């Protein structure tokens, strides 16, 4: 075929392109109509079912970002082990849509609380994603007893200054537990001088990571052979960071109304005792459920506080009816950051000496 004839043939094929597209759309439409023309009780042939599936369902691979980093420390994605480990976590968390969608919602509420605390303690902002992969920003309790957003075990929590007893467990206090986690991160950084290793040590422990470095004679996380959980740990953080910080890239189309807002609170500082938290709640024009929701670190129905320690109790600044019937939220009780307001506590609900009461179940 001559060059001139070949050019004419190509032009002819291109002229048919619109007809090909129309034919393809028609075939898909016929497949859909055929599928839904069956009643639930009818049997659908395998060929019809497969035609509809192939025409309608699409799954895409995930592109690995070129400039991945954790806390400013570059991820060596040219290393095939690193690249494929990263891809695994991105695929899992992109296509686990129910979980990742909930993480987007919760992050919008809790990151404004966590971020300033990290900053005040000199911790890179990327560490906020550790709370996401540790607890999904819920007050989870692991089989080993690790508790709260930061999944702190009791000895570690007490070592970093948190109170834990029958009435109080400050691992459930987001502010206090984040401050404790920051103490750990700063302590670990003094050992490793590397934020990626600090993050890995939050899973394996400082001693465990240091022993692995010494044994394998390397000096960074990406060169270590580790147990599966710790080997995946930083990649899980990186994957969640990617998906939360760039949702549209990973198929999450979210409106403001789709995310949980920060609810404004008043902070009440007390150094006395409360004989009945239900009565205390009513005195603050809320109920026991709301009090415990905003203060999950209160583990009983009383706060005897024999040591006169200062505690901060949070209550909603306004109504908890923040949504309209369409799910929109706005008003004075919605914040980007929480208020800090000290209140005077009514004497009739705060007592220095209490009768012994059974903790609430």
C-alpha cells in the first residue's frame, strides 16, 4: 500500500471512530437492560452476568508518588522492596473505602486538637497519622491493654505522667495522651536522631529497633529486616498520610458536610471532688451521657480526687444539635479549634469528702 493510500485509509478509520464509540455504548446499554430485565427470581446466565460486570466494574492500580517522605525524610521508592511495600498499603487503604472514609471524617474533628500539641512539643506534624493507624481515632483497647488514641500501655502511660486508677484513666484524654506520646517521640529522637526510626520504635520499642540496627549493621528503617507488623508500620503511616492529605487523588470526593466538625467546648478546671457525676452533669445543663462522651477519661460515677489534683473537664459550649435534617452543620458551637474557658463549679455538686460509691459499669 502506498504512503498516500495508507494515509487515506487511516483517515477513513478515524472517521468511523464516533460510530465505534456509539456502538460500544449501545452494547453496554443493552447489557444493562438485559441484566435488569430479569426478576430476582429469574436466573441470569453466566455470559450476561460477565458481560455486565466487565462493562461496568473497573479497578485501577495505584500510582506511587515520586516525592514520598515522612517528617521530611525521603522514602527510597527506587528500592523495589520499599516501592512494593508502599504500593501494598496504598492499595489496601484506598480500596478499604469504609474504613478510610471514617478516618477522613474523624481526622477533621481531631487533627485540630492534636496538631497544636505536636507543634508545641517540637514533633513533626506527620506523627498525627500514627494515632490514625493505632486506634482509628477511637478509644480502642487492645488485647494487650493498650488504650486510647495513642494505644498506651499502663506502665508507659504512668511513666509519662498520666493518671490511671479506678476513677480516672488519662489515656482516654486526647490532650493528655497526645502530650505523653510527644514525650516518647522526643525521648526516642535523642536516641535515633531520625524521625522514621522514632515512628518505627513506637511499634517495636526503642530497645527493639536499636537491637535490630546493631545486629544488621545498618542505620535506617528502610534497610532493616523486621517482623511483619513493624515492617509494615511506617508504610501504613505513609499510606494514610497520602490518602487523608490528598483524598481526590485516591477517589474520595468529600464535601465539608461529609466530615465531622470540631464541637466547641468549655473547659472546667477542678481540684476538688465530685460525689455524683450525673448530678454534676445536670448542674451544667447537660446529661451524664454527654459528660462521659466529652470526658471518656472519667471511668466511674465519682471523682474523689484525694490528692487534690487539677483536672480539666470539658462540656459542650452550646447545643449538641449541630446538624440540620440535611446533615449540614454551622453555628457558634462549631470550631476549627476548641475554646478554653474556665468556669466556677457550684459548691453543692463538688465536695471534698464523699461517701464510698460503686463505680459505674
